[in-house]
């Protein structure tokens, strides 16, 4: 449960129709198994205690009494378990029969949520047996295993909140409620529910599985919530219908887990309710919040160490291999169409790109080619300018030339060594002193050359700096920091690498592909210091840290506002086999220090297109004062370092 993580289980037991004793035994087994696996939220299917397909047997008082007795036994069985459970069952009340979800924990029935929308079409005839539930909660009586009577709330508008994790607020709806035009889960979420549970007995028909999956994903995204859907499976009557047990667990539009159909099993997923709350705070159109008419029921869980979900090392890179090509194309089109509009609006016929043979300038050149194609302009009007200086190596120079030729751009070589030396003499800089002035003078000279070349031809300087460099401030102010349109400003370094590889794999040009692959194999470097034995001597990641770590920090810190501790835990999960804990903390501290100190560079960025859910434009997603203090974040990182050092000593 630490850091907002909660493990949920959707359990489909094997049942026998109209045999509550057998069904309770199977659910008790699954409930114990799920709790042993760390599940804190366990959901069973609709009418699982009796079976959904009892038909007119629901009118038999013997069946209803046995269902009540077995619910008592199931509630009692939860006494030793650290979980909140929901089970579908019948509930006679006031001379009517209701299809309900009973919520219980630690041997206590907490509430009863009736189904609001009863299907009575096609294969469904629930109105023959059941009465639709009301919204407002009213007290009903329950007798526990020891014969003690107490009152519990009965109604749709009940929420269950965890005392130890207040962000965990659970609302319930039953099967068809989700299919209705206005599902109860909408008001549940607007009243504060971060997780919706659904006990379902949705039968199978061709294509229905896809629709059901999309429904759960869509509802979890629309309501910015977790959604745990437990479906009936084998054991229900097949007189007319078949039930597939398609358990689904969604979170904010993503599917965390899905059971294979036609197999009864427990499906697990780890929800992050802290992340969901962060998303709701960010999304100001979510609301207005209204808990009027709701009853809030508290329950307790042990505040123990929580299991973490699977964590990708590259959160900016699409995980679904089948959709990667589609996503890469989408990103390249966003970049190209942004540049196309800027060229059209300014009337510029020429694009000027400084190419170094590195990743960022390579991507910018490829994007420029696509934009020029869309404008119907000849690619030779792209001026690819290489500006060799003290740190340029033969390898990067050769790749820059090959790429310019392969793209069809016009290559211009403008050496800047003598210009920089002249500048050094003007300001009294010793050329043998390889300090920050030595480096930045070259970067600013290159930018000046590009701007002046653009003026010569009436062109536009296309910026090459990426999102990762902007986050770290790894750009020379008024050097590579500046351009007339920055096409890579929304693309982090790890994603740049994947986009270039995608182009290499799909371009159909052997020479270009070989050059792109060599660019990918070249260490990331600004090439501002002289080479050592002809090889790059200045490697960016040796200085600022691994970009895969920094992009990971960037994603979770900015996208969700996670604390250093939570980000660190996730990083250890993702990178534990590659970096020691101390290394992760070292580079995290470096990230925070640089991110806060370098905001002034981001406050005056050139225009450029937003590509993903994390962006740093001061006119778009990120507004931050340039003199904000990083103290409280660094203090938390330092506390984590001290704790890690103590554990190592032990």
C-alpha cells in the first residue's frame, strides 16, 4: 500500500447453479489465495453465491435463505484476511428481491450495493425476479455468524474508504449498470471514488469480448479511475448461454490485466490511486466534485510494503510492439506538420539545419525532409550545414555528409575554427584552457552562423535540441538553445533514438540506413573538446548521467508529480539489474539540481510542437518560476541516500 499502490483481484470461481454451499467454498478458497498473493481488493462475479442462471429458482425461499447463510460464512471467513471483498448475491428486503454486491472486510459486512439497471431484453429477464435498487442509502439489518445483529447501509450511493490510504475510495456497480447511458460509476467518481468494482455475469457472443474490454478501458479513462471487473465463467448453466470469465482490470484508459476467456481464474492488477488523484488534480475539467447523498464507510488495511507493478525502463517509448510503428509515424507527422505550418506562415522557402552527425540533428533533418515533401518544396532547399571545429571527429563528420546527401539536402560546410579563435583573441581566452567558455563559444558561433545563413537565403533555422536536454539545461544559452522553430523540443532522448532506428529500418535506402545505424552507435556528445586519438573524448552521459535514467525521472516527476521516494522505488524496480541504488540516487539528485537551476533557459524557448504527455514549453504545459527552490526535493533524496547507506552498513 506504500506510495498509493494497491493490488486488486478479479476472481472467477467454479460454481454450481443453485448450490450456495459449494459456491461459497470455492470463493473462500479464491479469497484466501488472493489475499495470500497480496491482493487488498477482491471482487467476485454477479450472483456468484447462487449462480446467475438460476431462473425461477430465485423465487424459491430455500435458495434465498441458503444464500444468506453462506454470505454470513463468507463474511466470517474474511476475519483473518487483510482485504476488502465484494461478492454478488441475492438480498431480500421489504418484500422485494435485489441483485446486489455485498462488501465486507475483517469479518464485518460493510454495505450492500444493489444493481440499478436491470436488463430485460434479449436473453435477459431480470425484472422477472429482481427489483431495481435505489440510490440513497438506507440501513438494513444483518445477522453475523455469531448471531449478532447490526445495521449496514443499503443503496447505490455508498463509498468505501481505506483509513490507512485515504486516496483509496471504492465505489460499486453491477454488470448492466456499466452498459447504461448514465452508469452509477459516474456519480461515484465525482463523489470521490478512485476505484470502481463491478460484479458481472455478461454472457458471451461473437465480438462481445472486444466491446466489453473497450467499455472497461473507456470508463476507467473517462472517470480517471481504476476499474476492477469480475465476470462469471464456467459453472453457470449453458442451457442457452455461455459465460467466459473475462476478468478485466483497467486504470485511466489502460488495460492492466485481462483473463483469458473460458478459463476460471484469479486476475491481478496493481492500481496506483496516488497517480489517479494526481491526474484528477491536473485535469481541471474532472468535476465538479459532489458527494451529496453519499454515505462513506471506512475500512482498515495493514499499511504494509506494497508490491510494485511492472515498470518500463522507457516510459516514453510505446510498449505495445504491434503499435510502435504507428506511434512513431504519428510522432514524426506531428513534428513535420508543425514545421510545415511555420514555413508556410513565414513564407520561408529554405530550412537551415546544423548537422553534427549526432542523434538530434539527424532527427531534425529527417523531419525537415518530410515537411518539405508536404509543402511540395524541393529537398535541396534544406541547407544542411556542418560546422567542424575543435571536437569534430571524422566519424560524425562523415555521417553528417552521408545523411545530407541521402536526404537530398544541400550540404554546406562552414568550418568555424578560425572564427572561434578570433573570438578567443578578442575576449582574451586561452585556447588551451578547455573550460566552459571554450565550449560555449563554439556552440554560440554555430548558432550565429546558422542564423546568418538563414538571413542570406530568407530561410528558417530548425532547432535540434530535445526534451531531455531542455529538462537538464544541457544547452548553451543563446547557442544550441536558440532557433526559429524547435522540432525536437517535445521528444526525449530515448525516444529520439527509437525514431531514428525506425527510420533506418524503413527508409529503403542502404546508404542512409547504414549511416543512421552508425549515428545510433555513436556516443552522445556535443563534440566541443578535442578528440583523443581521433575518437570522441567528451561523452554527455559521463557528465550529466544516463539519459535512460533522466528520461525515467522526467516522466514520473513531471507527468504525475511523484515524490523522489516513489520515483526512486520505481527506478529501482526498472533499473535494479543495471544500476546500484546509490547510482540511481546520485543521478536523481543531479536531475533535480539541474532541473530547478536551468528553468531560466526553458522560460525563453523557441516555438516547437508538443509531442507527448510531457512538455516543457513555457507557453504550454510547464510554467515554473526560474528562481524556484529545489530544497525540499533534494532533502528527500538525501534522506533516501542516508537510508541506503545505513542499509549497506548493516
